[in-house]
C-alpha cells in the first residue's frame, strides 16, 4: 500500500491495467501497489487521447462538463464573461464549479452569423480566420449566393458569414446613375461619308437580379446595343441630314435599346452625340461650301439694300419735284454735310444756292 495526497483543485485518476479504476478529489488515500496515478489540475481542461473511454466512468461524469462540437458547428468560449477561444469540431471536457466557463455553439450551416455575436469580437484576429465580411454600401444592393445558388437580395449593411461549411458569395451592383461613353465610332452615312462619332448615355441599374444573374457582363451588352442603335440612325441619313438632326440621335438610340435594356434590368435616362469628327478633306470641302453660302447671302443682302436705297432716292426726288419747301430743306441738308468737311465757304450773288455751290465745286476741280 502507498499513501496518495490530492491537493485542492486537483483530481487523481487511478488506472489499473491501463483502464480507469477510480477518481479521487481533494484528500488523502491509500492505494495498493500496481496502480498508476495521474494528477489533473481542475483549472485546465481534461485532455486525454482516450477521453471518450474515460467519460464512461460514472464518477468522472459527475465531475465534468462535456462540450461536443460537431463538424458543421463552431463554439465560442467565454471565461468569466471574457472571450477566451474558439472551439472547432471535437470533444472538450471541463471540471465543474471551478472556472466560470460558458460555451455557445453555432451551426455553420446557417451561414449568417447571428447578431448576438458582438461586432468587436468579429473583428478580432482569431474570428477573422473563421468568418468572412461583406460590405454593401448605401448606394448598392447585393445578391447572396450559397453553394452557387441564389438565396436573396440584401440591402446596404455589413454582413458576417461563417467560413468552411458552405461557399458564400455576394455579388454587388451599383444603383447610382452612371455614364457610358461610346468613343471614336467610325460610321458611314447614307451618302457614304466616313465619319467618327463620340456618343454618351446615362443609365442606371433598376433590377439587380436581371442585371447580375440573367445577363452576363451587362455593361458590355449595353455598350453593344448603343453601338447598333447609333449605327442604324447614322446609316439612314446623309451627312447634311445628320448634322442638321444630330440632337435627335439620343432619343432614337434610347428607343432602340429600350426593350432590350429593360430585360437586362437597366434604364436609360439620357443619351446624345457629343462630337461628330470629319476627315481632313471633308472639313475643307464643308468650309468652302460654308464660305460660298455666306458670300451668296452677303451678295443678296447687298443687292437688297441697294434696291431699297434706290427706291428711297426715287421717292425723295418725286416729292421734291412737287414741293418747293422740301427742295429748300434738302438744300440746307446738303450745305450742312458740306460744312462738316470744309473750314471756310464764301458765297456771293443772288442766284440759286445749289447753282452757286455747283459753280464753286466745278471751279475747284
């Protein structure tokens, strides 16, 4: 026989021929020779390669708490209310009434982490290894996929998901109004003029499920639709007609893509031609045409003014012919105009004023 002392917060596991024979708590005991004693500290978890066999002992069962975490579960352990560690799949054994240990087990098949798990804890390094974070901004919507299957649409917010059990993916779509530029498109007009056009359209995602699930690369497809609509519009007009009606191109293209864009979950708000770029020789020809047109317009205006001036002189002459007073007033008007350009003027004789002026200017010549 030999003496066994078990101190406070200790447990003695007594083995006989490799099997657990008895469990002793604090106290003094006599044990026979041939028994093996293993001392365990109650402040530490009970760990043993044959833990499942040990737990079959009735006395040991009354002294411990057993936490079993399955393959699709994860456990968060708190000691005295403070987070201590994460428990993955396995069996964990703790001594009763020693440490204030609480364990919360979560099913990772329910991929979204419950709101009861604090945000601060989720941001810790140890938790980041077991969870993923998805942020949907206020101007976005998200599509949640689990194991490749669409589950639901999620609004703006921060979402945390368990890693490992199932594959989680979030596709996000920007709901703000956006601009798409169609630059340097080389097109032929109806009269075979080769031009380049810069076009711009404003659009917005209005149905994120259609845009991200039913349509592949939605922006590229919208780009192609606008190209086709613009090509069709330009192809049915001559260059002159296109230059005169370029403001109508936007409405034509919007009507062209309206049905197809709606099926893709997109709405167009505005569209229009920014620039029409002509080849160098075409520019020169158009400039020459413009100059000729302006010259012709100037000639028409000059002829119109000359005709009006002649008609006015004729009407004045007719009035002066029958009105002596008006004739005198016209004489005075001529004198005033002459006086503006002559410093000194001397007149003599009793003849008519106009006859005297005529004589003066003819002599000066």
